[in-house]
C-alpha cells in the first residue's frame, strides 16, 4: 500500500528552535565538552556568541567544514566531517 504524507516535517517545535536566544538559558547549564559542527554555507552562525551560550562547558570546539551546508550527510565533506567527530569523541575518553 502506498504511503502519503499527512503532516509537515518541520513542526512548530522545530520552528521555535530557530528563534534567536530560545535555548540560551538551558544551554548555559550544559557542563560537558561540546563540539559544534556547522558548515560554512549553513544558516547557523557559529560565532563568538557560542562561548556565552555554552558558558558552563569546560570545552567548546567549533568545526566548520568548507563548502558544506546544514545537512552534513549530503556534502562531499561528510567523510572528513564524520572522521573529525569520531576523533573528537575518542579524545574525550583517551
């Protein structure tokens, strides 16, 4: 039996998460190392504001793969990106 889409993929919650500052308060309570991965063509600005947003984190690293947009899985840099994520995670337990 064929399936049909009965709802939109982006829910109201998904839209709300894109409002500036909506997650600042809970993000400031995260106290583990954080790796933010956002492509150079992503709509997310991974600038200095992240230091304030994740102020309790003992380590904040930003990785911006070149020529990559929001969906990391579809860009040629995905191999480099996932290797970098794996290296970062392995370094946490080393």
